[in-house]
C-alpha cells in the first residue's frame, strides 16, 4: 500500500496490479477488483489485460454481496 500511495501520478500501473494481486491472495476480493480495474484503466493495451479482466470477473463473483 505504501508503494501505491507514493505513486501519486500513477506512473507505475503495475503497482495497482500488484496491490490487487496481494489483496486477492488475502481474500479481500472487492478491494482487489478495484485495484485491478485501475490497472486496466491505466494500461488498457497491456499484454496481460485479457487475463486481468478475467480475474476481475472472478473476484467480483467471489466478493460478498452487501444487502440493504
């Protein structure tokens, strides 16, 4: 989180990917999906973009639903 916080201009999109990956491993699915989506926004043409999109879809299915 510190590296992400320090990259205020988002020069290193992989920082978003890395934080998303770490959060997914910690089973913090909703937050992980947010960072991976940001990675895709910052690097839409990345070679791993299709795989990351698939991972986002999986994480969103795994995230607990909030009921009102």
